[in-house]
C-alpha cells in the first residue's frame, strides 16, 4: 500500500469526511473550468502555505493551460484551532502581481479573515484580477464575506485534517480529509 490512509492513523481519527476520489473529482472539475476562464491570460496561482500545498499541486496539474505558481506564508492561527483574527506575512511572494490575473488556491475557508485580507492585499498591490478556488468551506463559521469563484465542498463546523491540512503539523500527508477526535486537540489521549 502506498500513502498514509485513515487506517494508518485510525486511533486519532473520528471519521473520514471526504475521500481521495472526491478530492480529485472536485479539483479536476474546478481546474477544467478555470482553464477555460483563464485561457490566454497567463494566470498566477497563489498558494497560502502550508495547508494549500497539496491542493495547488493537484489543481495546477489538472489545468490544461500554462500557469505560474507562487507561495506565501500567512499567520492567523497559532498551534490552536481558532483564528487569532490578526494576519501577518511570514514569507512573501517572489512575484510582482501588478497587472497579473491572480487565482488564489486555498485549502479551507473558515472565518474568511485570512482570505479577505489576502484579496485586499493583492488588489492593493495592483493585481488585474483576484479570484479564489477553495477546496473546503465551513459556512457556519464565516465572519467575513469573500467571493469564492471556484467552489469545493462545504463541510460542517468540525476541525479537519489531511490533504495538506494539519493539526500542529501532523496529518498533512493523509491522503483524504478527516475529522480528528476532539481528544487529540484537547490534549487528552485519543
Ligand atoms: P480563516 O482565516 O478562514 O479563519 O482560516 C483560514 C486558515 O485556517 C485555513 O487556510 C487553514 O490553514 C486554517 N483552518 C481553518 N479551519 C481549519 C480546519 O478545520 N482544519 C485545519 N487543519 N486548518 C483549518
Ligand atoms: Mg489555508
Ligand atoms: Mg494549520
């Protein structure tokens, strides 16, 4: 067997939420649509590290037009499971976004605070357009409005890990998306 699956971390996982196949299907669908929309526009895919790394890799691979990619590290979370509400740039893009058509590729929108900040920031830097693909959204937790052009799956208000998403740097290489047992992040024994 290749890859880390639910069975490999069974003791920490409450249940699987989105399968590997479902992840692939929604990314392929969004990437096909984006390929049509951005044809001839040389889009810049922007990834917010680290959670969206798996998503941008799969998304870019599924696109049928030339794209560029850049990476940015933002901080709105500590090691906990709640946004602190303050966004700081830990590591900036190396690309000048002026005049560029930017497509932000995100893992998950929770409060929306991080993304709303990033959209404003990229527009402030002079991007010609800024759109979003988000693999996951938690509508129940939205605090700030952001327009998501390419939608993934809506999920309930539960803390998830896998396919790039971590809890305290663990579970990023899980090949599907799962709900962690609360005991894991409440400091108890899972
Ligand atoms: P927001 O600013 O929308 O509240 O939070 C965005 C970021 O918080 C996401 O990109 C992700 O890194 C992290 N986040 C939000 N919800 C979850 C979750 O359920 N699981 C994990 N692992 N990270 C999350
Ligand atoms: Mg993210
Ligand atoms: Mg994280």
